[in-house]
């Protein structure tokens, strides 16, 4: 009569089992980490895209940030009291501008005002020439500026126009005559609040550009937020498949 013997695992088999289990667990952890990083980066890009789109909406809705303690004279806003009641001055709220800084996760946003020119047949002007005649000025008075922080510590890697020219300034200005919004993308030197020289240059108008956003996580991904010429928030869109070598 035969005797049955139970056979257990050998030491080598146990080691192989533990090694495979550990490898599978490591792969699962790595996969989860990458997924979290990608989700965060996607949120950074989408949220920034929405913020830029919101600038269009604010211009279209005609939101006026000025209060009674801010004086507006000849298109220049300054602090003072008592100021002209909102809506009673000769100033015209024309648009908004966003400043980008490479390597920074902060976008600076400003309002743009102008003054109606005198002795000019406004109806005979194009939207572009009319905007120049209003001499748009950047409003830098405290209480009217704003800033936006990219989520999850993402940063602006670079801003490049379709013609390859680097830029750092995105201005949306509404024509006082037709209410069309013209987009200007250029490099702002910060020397003066007068934007007339920049908007008078036709090479700064009607260009599309890529705002390249870099992830703060180890994946180091870069996505492009494209700003196209046209009307409405839909001109701003995200591209996660952009080639950094050409888009940025």
C-alpha cells in the first residue's frame, strides 16, 4: 500500500512568487502615480484655458471695475477722492490684457481704457484704426488688477506666435463702433501704460499663439493653449498633443 506525501513550496518558488508580486505591486503604484499626475496637469491646462476664455466673456458683458475713488482722465486711471462717479467720465472701458511670465505660474490681468477722440469721423474708421485713435491705456491702479495662479504648481513654459515670434502679452480690445473684439499678441516691455504703439503695429494683430504650460510633476509634460484670431471664447482651446519643439 502506497503512502501519499504532501509537498510544499520550495524556497525558490516562494522567492519567485514574492518577486513577481512585488513587481506587479510596483507597476500598480507607478501607474497610479502617473494617472494622478496626468489628472492634475489636465486640470491645470483646462482651468487656465477657462480663465482666458472668461476674459472674453467679461468684455462682452461690459463689466466695469472702477469705483468712485478712482479718477479717469484722458484715458488714464489714477487713485483720488472724490473721483468722478462711474459712467460720468470721458473714459471708455475697452478691454482686458493678460501678461505671461516664462517660468512663472502666475498670470497678471489688467483692464484697458481709452478716451474718445475729438474732431474725427469715427464712422469712417476701421476697427483697428479706431482702437488706435482711442489710445488704449493699461490700468495698473491697485484694486483694478488681478492675478491667476495655475493649479497644481504648473508654470508657463513659453508663449510663441504662429510666426515664431515670442510674446508675453495678450490684449483683447473691443471696438467702440462695432463691438468686435480684436486680439493683440506681442512683447510688452512694461515701460509705459500706453498701449497705442503696440496696437498700432499691424504685425501684433490677428495672430494666433501658443501658451505652453509645463507640468510640475516628474512627468514634465507640456501642453499648448492655443489662442486663435476670431471672435468669442471658442478661439481659446487646449492641445495636449502639441510638439514642444515647434509649438513652444
